[in-house]
C-alpha cells in the first residue's frame, strides 16, 4: 500500500489536515484567564446592575432560593480563584451549534487538574439516566476548535416534571456532582434556571451557556450574541455569496434560498448584510407591517421586473425559515385549519386528498378561503397533512422556497401580460432554482470568533461553577476592547407566558427589531440592492491572516462598533 | 451616518474584507514565468510526444491545417518570448468554474503592456456578435483570485454551423484579432479545435483552457485535472463534512446528498474521499457492474440496518447527479419511454396524468413495467413530463435524492418486518433529509490550488497566443515538483462519435476508472466507512497557513503522489 493510502487512513475519524491544523491554532483569550502559558479560573463578584422583567414579582415568588442568593445582580470577573475537589457535569441541549466543543475546553481549563469535569452523554436524556464519562486533557485537546456536538451528543428532552426533577436529584447525589453546566438555547437556559432552584436545597448549582445559531438569545450590551450564530451565518453567507457570483456569471437564474432560523430572522438579516442579494424577507417586518402573502409575492415580482428592465435577468431572494408563520393571514388560516381538523381528526384522517380539500374549504372563513385558493396546489395539499400529537401542522415540512417560486411565477406572467409587447420584460423567461441552507451551518468548524468566544464562555462557566454561583448564564461582552467576562442572573430574564393552557416560564426570544441599527441599515440600502447588482462574496472563513477576526455585521451595527474587528485578549495556544 | 455604515457601503460590489484580502494574496507561479517582480511570457517548443486516438486518420483528414502545423506534438515551455502588437480575445464558455478570473489574469500578464487583451462578453454568443471590451491592468487587479465568471459572463452557444463560422471570420477580421482563447470544458475545447482549423487560413489562432468542475476533462500525466474541480469539491466536502458532524451530534438523521457532476462521478468520489460518509454511489460502477436500481437501494438499506444494529442511527449517502442515467435498466426504460412518447407526442401531451400512466404502462416492455411500478409515484409522474425539443426527458428535473429516500424507506420497513421483534433495528425510525449541492460550488473563491493553477494556465495560454500556436490546450503538470508548463494538441485528443444521426468530433469524457488508484482506495475502505463513523470534516478552504496548499485527493492518488501538498513555484504577489 502506498504512503499516501496510509496517510489517508490516518486522517480518518477527525484527522483531516484541517482538523489537525485547528487543534493547535492559537485562540484569543481574555487576559484575566491567562496565567503564563496556562489558563486559570477567576472569581466573580456582584455588581450594582440588577435585572428585571415585567414578571419579576411572580418570578421572585417562584424562584425564592435563586433570587435570594443572586438578587438578580449581574456578576463581573474580579481576581483569581483557587478551588479543589469539585465535580462538574457539562451537557449539550438542543440543536448543535459551532463552538460547543470549545465551551467544554474552556470549562476544563478553568477546572484545571484539581477538579473533575464530567461529560453528559446525549444531552438532558443522559442527565436523567446518569450517563456520564470523565473528560480528560487529551480529550479536550482533541476537540479544541472543532465543530459539532458529537463529543457528547445532544437531545431535546425537556426536564420539567416533578418525576424528572427527582431523577436529577438522585443522579447528582449518586455522582456527587456540585454543578451542572447546561449549554443550550433560550428554553435550555430557562430549564437551567428551574433546575438551579430545584437543586438549591442540595447545594448543587446550575449554570447556563448561551447557544443557538438562530441568534434569538441576545441581550444587547449584556450578551451581544449567542454562540454558533457567527459560524452558521458565515457558512450561509459564503454559500449565498457563491450563488450570487454564479447568478452574475450564468446571467439567467433566480435563486430562492430558504435559510435556517425558525422564529427570528437574525440569520437572514446577517446573511443579507454579508452578501446583499436583490430581495430579503424579514419575518418581523412582515408581521409588524401586517403584510399579506400576496403583497410579499408582488414585491418580489416587481423587483424581478425592475431588474429585467435594467438588463439584469438574475437575482437571489433570501427567505427566513419561519416566514410562513409570520404572515398574519397565514397564522389565522393555520389556526382555523388546526381548529377545524382538530374537531374532526378521525374523519379527516380517513379522507382522501380531494375530500380533505373540499371539507376544509367548506369550513374555513370566507376570507381565508380566498387565501387558500391563491396557494399553489402542492402547498394546499401540504397544509392538509396529518397534524402532530399537539394538533399542529409540522410547518418545517412546507418548502417555503418552492411556495414562493410557485406564486411568483404566475405573478410575473400577469405583469408580463400588462407590459408593452416589445419590451424586454415581455419576453423574459423566469428561471428559478431553490435551496435550503440549514444543517450545513450548525456543525462547521467554528470561526475564530466562535472559537474564542466559546473558550472564554467556557472559562466563565467553569469559574462560576468553582465559585459556587447558581442560576447564572455566562457572557462575554466588550468584543472590541479585550472582552469582559460577566454572568447574567437567569431569574432576571424570565417572563411568564400562557402556553397550552398553563403558565410557563420563558426567556423572551430576541426578534429582529425594526428600529435596530442593523435593520435600519438594511432598509437604507435595499432599494439599491434590489435594482442593481451590489452583491459581495464574503468567501470561506479564514482562521489566519487579516480577515480572521470579524464579528457578525448585525452585532457590530447594533452595538455601535466602527468596524467589524474583534479583540478578545491575547492569542493563546490551548494545551 | 456611522463610520461602520460607510465602511459597509464601501464594501458593496465585491469589496468584502475577504475579497480585498484575496486580491493581494501571493500566488505560486512557475519559475519560468517570473522575471524579477513581474511576470513574462515563455516560448513553447515541440516535443517528441505525439498524441493519437483511434480516429486519428479521420481527424487528420478533417483538420489538415492544424495537424500539419502541430503534428499532434505536445509542446513544452523553453526560453522567453518577446512579441508586440498582438490582439487576443478571451472568452468563457459553458458553466462557470472557480479560477476562470485568474486565467484571464494570467493571459493579461503574459501579454504584458505591448499586446492587447480583449474580453468577450457573455461567451460564444459575444464572439458571434463581436461584443468585446479591452481588459486593463486595473481590471485584472480587481478580479485576481475572485470566483465566478462574472467579469465577462458566459453562455452555452455552440459555434458549429457554416453561417456561424463565417460570422466569426468577419468578427476577427473586423477587430483585427490574432488569437481567440476559449476557456471551457470538453465541448468547448472541441469547438476550439474546430475554430482553429476554420480560422487557420486567416492566420488566426485558437487556444483552449481546460475548465470544468466535473473533472471529466483530465488526461493523466498530460493534464492532471481541469480547473474549478478542486474548489467545487472542497466546497462540497466542507458542506458534507459539516453535515456529517451534525449527524454524529444530532444522532438521528440520515442525509441524502445529491452532488453536481452530470456524467462522471469524479466530484462524488473526491467528496467521498475527503469526508468518508457511510455510502457513496459511483455511477461508473453501477454501469460497469450492471447494477439495478433496487440493488443499489437494497445496498443502502442494508448499510442503514448494519449501522442501527451497531447503535449508529445516522449517516450520509452521496449521490452523483448523473446516477439515474447510469443504471442500465433505467437507460433502457428512458429510451423506451422517449420512443413511445415520441411516436404519439401530440396525443400524449393532451392526456391527463392518469391517462399518461395507463398509456405508458400499456406500451412498455413487460420487464420495464416491473421497474416502472417499483418507482415512487412522484417519480413515475415526473418521468411522464413533457419531452424537450429533442424528444428527451429533462433529467436534471428528477430529484434523485428524493427518489432514493422514497425507495429506501419502504425497503427498510421490509427489513424491519423480517428482523427479531425485540431488536433495536425493529424499533428504528428512519429520519431522512435531502440536499443538492451544485451551484454553491461553481463560483466560490478559488482554493489556492485553483488560484495558482489558473494563473499559470493563463500564462501558458497567453504565451501560446504570442507564439502563434493554434489548436492547443494549455496544461500544467508535475504539481509537486514546481510545475511544468505544457500544451496539448487538441487534434490529438479528438474522436468521432455518432450523435443524433451524424458524426461529431468529441474529446472523450474522462469517467471514473474502476481500476484507478483513487477508486481502488475507496473500495478498500468503504466497508469500514459503512459500518462505523470514520468521517472527517475537511473544513473551509484556507488561503494561508499550513493547509492552504493541497491538491484533490483523487488527483494525488491517481498520480501516485506521496502526500497531498502541491508546489507550483514561488509565491508571487500579482500586480
């Protein structure tokens, strides 16, 4: 066998040239965590900043032990910390996001040799089962700067019943665990707050780390962004930029790109600002301006017309995954349909597709029937899919990008019929292609921003664990001036929402604000981008050289930065 | 307006931080092209290597002027060349591929200040129309190392009729053009050979440059690969690697990824070797081993079963775009259907879908009906789509990845029914997602390999133009030892094929050979990769640092390299 064959076999299981390279890549670390050539934990002190929500009184009643201890005060790093003999369990919760491995690396480095770090296998499910393994230095060296959650796995189990709480109590007792660190999104951090309260009597603490590629867990100056957002959006932006470059090269296609990010449109907005396509839907705008589906379709068709008239027969439309749910009239229709089908579930399930259509049309409000009839027949059928166990339609199964294409095409034909017969637009042939970018962006190798952000978040979380703090979420702020390590009291973020007939605690999802600098910048440029080719190709993520240290554009705009560079301390080789 | 807003507006139209960075990135240049801090043209001399095909005699008769001049001899760079006053037109032909801009940069640098380089707008169509603009130094500085063909645009017009030849003759005369350089794939290079012969009496020369992301224009030691293949496969490999990392993180999905590359499976094989998924279809193997569709489906289902039994509920299947056309029985069925529908086109078009199905089933051979009935109903319907003007089904519209999923799912159910009731496999839930990666890979920022390869190919093409050579295709070989600049006589590559009832000249597409080292290495590992998680994530393309200079794995294996590094001379800033 040749030398190269052997080399290639040695690269199997996460040993590509690239993966071996990133493992030893120096990463910026906040100066308070650096001690000579190694890393150290720091102490956290209370500040005068107290967090409140509209439901603070009720939250204080529901979380008496946590609030009494934290007073809902922000914590800030101050001085070093030397603690021995603690046992900490880390777990991933929910969908993966790039940088998760580095959070584990940071926690391990904060704990050092004198404390024990356990990995929880396959997320909250593994916590309930007490399924742990001890994390060694060799393991963290191996996962450093790599993407994915595969080191421990993840799942979406919610720990919310008394029975589950009691299982967790038994598990932490049996395994002698002092702190659980939950690496997850808004729901998982809410869960961390609840578990912190539940485990407080046992003296066990719970810490959260803000993860989600959707970017809907962000808190202005307190938490500039969740980790994973930067990598995901830079991956999507490269792909969209590549396709834009293709549109201007092939000169004949319109690409309709649906992009992951269920509730908020942060991912779509960031990708839009990185690449500047002809049209981007921002769901929050559609909702706030009460736009109808046909209004959006008409807008897109009009942009296509204007471009054709300028000799540009190509373009790209960005569609956030959650778009459909943000159209007020679609919300109404879906709610009506769920209600109607819910009342006749068995009979409905037994009908064939034709009968289902007739049935639903006979029951819908008149206005809703008009909307339903406007939809392409394939989408009409999809809306009649069997409901899930909660009686809801599995909306992710609706190919929104195809829906938009199928509705734009006839609208263009209408506009063409009305155009002068000798115009270029009258003879234009609409060529549309569709894409969905999602899973590609959750587990890619982290950008240098996510790599650095996450190790530092891990160092914060590990330090909080050693300091015995509970009910806090780790944060790194001041991204352009060396970074500041902080901790956010989770009970200071909680609201109460009525869901499925009972009150639930929630951390409000951060949606795109129409008065934010990022959205306003988009609005100030979108006409130009619609009518001409202003796109830019942001290229693949670079881990070295002059373009390696960039923050997301939306974060820079919303935080009032003057440029896109970040500075999170000193480049440090992690070993 | 803030400073950042201004910065962002200045980044519009190809001025992202990344694009500005790559423009000044030093690129490896073969030493014979470097003269101090600038680049120079070289002279090309005939070698003793003469190329032949089975049809050489007929080709010699059809291309008397070209063959008389070239003797079908390879050329090799030797000595410098100083020529003034030549006018050269470059054009892109066919689908875009990364590195095309750098070919133009290389040509311009070879021509220097004493000759004129014209850009042909929108491909062969622009040549027929005489639509040119002069390329300045500023323009090439602007496109250097950027992806896409958008600098000049491209199209797929074939110049093959006497009327078109006469138009080209007029255009080159009117614009006083000495050489046309065609940057394109196998068809475009065939076209270059034909034009070289047609224009020879006028003293106008034609040079080809080997482009295609498909990798099916490669000639062993004479031409290791076409440009664009490396960038496209590294883009697809990153995406596939990211998804593989997601499968091992989410632990519940099977991803079915169709990957561009119509005829040959080079792209699928390269992506497979870069990432090592559980299953990869290689079309050439399906054809050569006369595999049936259900055999392939059964193989995939068996791999899924084996993995589930080992506790691995996830995986990824790579499917080359052309797969369907390579299944012998599908070829037969499609041919039968085209024939049947062709004979009753009008009546058939008028039928509704139910009538169409009945009609086709009544006419197909008995054996073919069995296959047709095995297909999912959505695919059955698609096969009844209206034929194009040549009477062919538009095969690219068939979502092969969905077809495979829809056939694998019931096969898994069958296998589950036969499995022990208490086995993990019996309770396994098959969760499949589908992707198509294609357009994302054609116009991305070139890898350092494509960037370097293309500038050097451009320097070869420009030098050949100045030297008055015609009917040659540029090549760079010896990728690990500094690079060797060569030229391949196109008439030495041509074969004659019967197409649509008449003889056509063709350069044979290079398919994946089952006895090639790359395919044999795949075969030696695929059982391990099927039964365990051996995947690797090759990450985003790096333009600096220790992993920037890598060749495709298939090229390294097939050329007998010991490692994946390339050496193409000295890193040179292009200015």
